[in-house]
C-alpha cells in the first residue's frame, strides 16, 4: 500500500482502478520495468491485436479495392510474425528491462534503417512498412484513442494535467475521480470535478507515476490522499467513509424546495454554474434557483469549427426552456488563456492570461460576437435569459458592447424576430480595474458577477494554472475581499444587484463575510448548492456587519 499526497479540491471518496490519460505525443518514453516477462506478454498481446486489426483491414480492402491492393495488409501481418523482428524486441525488453513501447519503437527504427540501406528495391520499400507496423503496435500498447481515456468501466483518471479542450471530450460516465500531478485549485479540471460532483486531487507531483496504471486505489478528496493498493483494513475504513459521505448527501436532499434565506432574513439567489447543456440535470437535481454562469465557450470547445447561430440558438433555447422561467445567465465566449481552440487560430502569446482573450476577441472579431448575440437574443424569447460579459477592464468596452447589442437588436427588429427587449445585461468583475471603477460601470449595466478565479489571479499576480504557485495562492487575501466589497457597495449605491460566480462563492468560511457585504447572489457548482443553502440558513449577520468586516476593511 502506498499513499501519495496532493491537494484535495473537491471532497468525497472514490474507489476504483487508476487509468492514465493517454496522449499521442509522438515521443515514446523509455521506462524501466521490473517484471520483464509481463512486459514481453504485453508486447505479444499487442502484436496479436495488431495482426487481428490488419486482418480486418485486409478483408475490407479486398471488398473495396481488390485483392492485389489488399496484399499490403497481409505483408504487414507476416512482418509482425518475423522471427528476427520479434526476437529483437523481446531481447531488448529482457536484457535492458525496458518498456515494450520503447523496445518496439527502437527496433522499428533499427530495422527500417537496415532495410533502407539495402540494394534490393523490394527490401528498401520495406523500410516504411516496418515503421508502420511498429507504430501500430506502439499505438495499441499505449492505448491511445481519440478521447484519451481508454476504458470500459469507470476509473480514477490520472494525468499530468488536463486542458479544457481535453476534458470536453471525456466520456464523463467513465470518470470516478480526477488525480493530477500538477493543476491548481481553480484550474478547469478542478472546476469540472466540482461540477461533476466527484472527488479530485491536484498537485501530487511526479510520484503519480504511470507504473500505477491499472492499480486499485482510493481517492480521498477531502484530505488529498491517493491510496494505491490499499490493504483490507484501509479499504474497509474507506468503504465506510464513502457510505457516510453518501448519507450526508442524502440528508442534504431534505433542503430541496426550501428557501435560501439567512437566519436574519437575507434572501440569497443561490444559482449554479454550468459549462454545458448536459449539466442542467445536476442544476435541477440540486434545486438551484437559476444558472448564474453558463460558460458558453464550452460550446465552441466541443466543436471543430465555429458553432453557427442556429446551433447556438438551439442550445440556449433548450437551457432557457428547461429552466422554465428561472434566470439563466449566459456568459459570452471566454476563449483564450487556458482555453485554446485550434480553429480560432489565435497567435502564440508569451503571456496568454494577460493576452488576447474573452471580450477582447469579441470586440476585435465582431462577427463572432454578433453571431453569438443574435443566438442569445433570439433564445431570450423562450425563457429568462440574461447576458454577461467577461474580462471587462474599461467603461468604453461596456459602452461599445451596448452599442453592438443595440445594433443586433435593430437587425432582429427589422426581420421581425422576437426577443426580450428588457433582457438584463451584466458584466463580470474579474479584473482589479473593473472593481476599482465599479461605480462607473454600475451605472451602465443591470448586474455584476464577481469572477473570483480571475480576480484572484490578476490581483495577486498568481497564475491560476501554475501548480508551482499553490503556496502563493491566497484565496482569502484581504485585497480580493476589499475589491469585492468595493464592487458590492458601488452596485448597491447604483441600484443593481451583485453576485459571485467564481469558486470562492462556495467557500463556506466566507459565507458570513459575503452576507455581511450584502452579496445578493451566489453561483456555485451544482453539488455545492445544497450544502451552501444549509450554511446560509444557519447564518445570521444581524447587527454584526461591521465586526465581521473589520478584518476586510
Ligand atoms: C472566474 O474567473 O472567477 C470565473 C468565474 O470565470 P472562469 O473561471 O471561467 O474564468
Ligand atoms: Mg474568469
């Protein structure tokens, strides 16, 4: 039994086998193996699978392009059985105690060079073939598939870290938990785990080695421990803990249908964050009063090209209709920084978090923005949609956004297309600049929503993606709380509401502080809705606002 320690970013217990996320990096790592016989067997199994695949390709080719053209696949099958080739690989594994992938790849390269140097034309042509068959076997050995997760049962997914473009492609039903070498508290892998209501551990470091592939393990998302090959006694303890955790979650169900109101009578709009229309089930199950942040960029991340107005309209309409009159706040495209999409062809940047992202793209490539706005406005005829704009730093941006929205509305009017003319427009307060000028901004919009993930990053100059900075990550930093308070005061002075949709909204150590500031809305991962409702219902800040906020001010 081995225990690896990281940082738990979402509680709960998961028990299952570890499977590493597979990336076809093209680079084959050389690894030491202890059991060389088992490694030779892995090679034999992969070879048999390659021969089977080639048989299928042969049959398909015979029927489609005729036998003579299909012969190549048979030749490849024979080559895989070639004694010299097989012996070279098995010897390499045994004598050097190395992994099969490396042995196959190195032997493929050696044989290819040998063939290429021969005089005979026929033999020279075999140089490419031996590389081809080796690549096929390596691919099978490393289990590379389209979505990077190769499994037929739910697993604990291990990775160095996962990019948003990778997580969108995951078959979520097959993931019991995320455990990563790097990562940070507010990385999108952590946010995804919270949305999926599964435990997750980040920052385990290189101790999370691929040699643990296939091992039975326990994830304790609370303590951040990953226990590999647990002994019977430990397993029994965690099976019990898991049951207790589930029982707690069952008890929370009793809060469904109850109001989110503090002991001293402050009503809070308790909303949920989603990245995807498929998260709506969790929103409804957890009885959120609305959606406070729909990260619309995931619609773009899932696509291989710009989603059309019609495609977007259908999704927004579906979400609005399903929420049946409850508010749905859809944030416009927040691409760039950690969320990269190939077809946007964004230039490489030295400092992407401070670069061309979010509203900056929308205000530069206006057609992308107008398409999304048309889809959003059209969908607003079918439910209670509000639109929110990310990464605002200047009043001029808000004025420009409003001009564009007006002009899109005029277009819709001309075509007689219905939309909600009173639609609420809000902005994210996620840069210190926006918080500092929130008095001006509040006069131009209907609401604020504080993005504490980015606000923390930009206020403290700590890259939210950088695992090495976890020790410098101060979520309760006075500077951040002061900026939130400043934005809240300015919102209220100007008669608009303010919410928090960053991860800090669910931090129950701050619930009292947020209530004392008069925060009107909290939008959190669906799984955090009921625990937070319980917390708010147990909290009173009556006559204690000043005392609670004295540390902030
Ligand atoms: C935030 O920055 O707090 C936020 C909610 O937006 P995202 O995490 O998508 O950047
Ligand atoms: Mg943000």
